[in-house]
């Protein structure tokens, strides 16, 4: 047990390095919800200063708060990127219209997110993903229409594995269970 505690500062420094990498990642820099990143940075800085001073008291609470803050920041960023993907499928929005390859890539990415579990599926539903996927199925697409519609159906089936997705479909199609 003492041996595990001896390396604790090294492990915490490693954790802080990883969090710093997360915060400075170029793809995430323009994310609008900076309050979560700012909170994560504050806790990270506080923990680093506590380690530098050689204090032990308060470290478990700081690590727990840092973990919670990291989870919230990651969830917010994931939701932000899922919303961007869903927005790409909207032909009426201000995004650049996607061709067959672009639509296929977005649908595959949404499927992969959905396969991560119910939380990601809920994020897709919350981002109006069901509407966007249904719009792909209704849209007149030239060429590989059948393949894209099949991919959209797979995406819809993946996303609707959570009750929120099924409830949304019920509203859209007026199905009552």
C-alpha cells in the first residue's frame, strides 16, 4: 500500500498532463461551452499547486472533483460535436450541402457514436438526429439512393435503441403504444 502511495504524485501529474492535452486539443478549442473547460482548468491548476507544495490533505477531494468536471466537459463536447454532425445532414441549414460520400460518412459516424451506448444515442436524439435521419430517407437523392437510405435506416435503428428515440418516433408518426 505504501508503494502505491509513493507513486501517487507521478500518477496525478500524468493525469494532469492528459487533461491539459484534452483542453488544448485544436479541434476542441472553438467549443462554445468554455465554462466547463474553465472549471476543469481551475481544478487542474489547484491540484498541480497542491502537489508542488507537497500537501497531501485535500488531494482525494480535488481528484474526485477533477474527475467529475472532466466527465461533464467531455459530455458537453461530445454533445456539441454530435450536434454539428446532425446539422450537416440538414439541407435547409447553413452548412455546406453534402454529397453521397459526405452523407455516408456522417451517418456512419452517428452509427459509431450510437454503438457507444445509450448516452450517445440520447445525445443524438437531443440534437434532433431523428429528424435529420428521417429527412435523409425522404430526400430525393440521385445515384446511390438505396444505399444511403439503407444506411439512414441503420442509423435510425441504432439511435432508437433508447426510449427517447422511440418516443420521438411515436410523436412523428403518431404511433401510440
